[in-house]
C-alpha cells in the first residue's frame, strides 16, 4: 500500500510541477507579446514608421505568423509526444528571444 500512496503522491507532485512550469511559460509569452504594445511609440519614432505600418507589424503580420505556426503544432499535439513539442517550442522561443534581445 505504501508504494501506491508514494506513487500517487509523486504523480500529484509531478502534475503540480508541470502545471507550474506551463503557467510560468504562458506568463512570459504573454509579457513578450505585450512588450510590443508597450514599446510601440518608441519603435514608431525610432524606425520612422507610420501608424498603418506599425499596426501591420504588431497586428496582421503577428496574427498571420501565429496562425501558420500554431496549426502544425496543434496537429502534432494530438500525437503522444506533447512533452517533446513543448520542450522544442520553448527552446526555439527562448533562442529567438535571446537573439533579438
């Protein structure tokens, strides 16, 4: 009986760990998207963009890229390797953020 209770306790602990990590990643992704909005005026002045150009970059272009990337990842998520998908996606996102930051 002790082994079963330890296993369920370890399983519960692991589930909380995974949920915490996914929440942290989601918070950072949300903050990352909001940074463009916060820095919008500085970007506009620095690059000499019109309002329409800035709107295209922060709105339509982001949405199109997001849709193009999300659909294949969602299809892959239906397969059993969700952990690998999350790990690879987080690694790519972190690498791009490090290179652009």
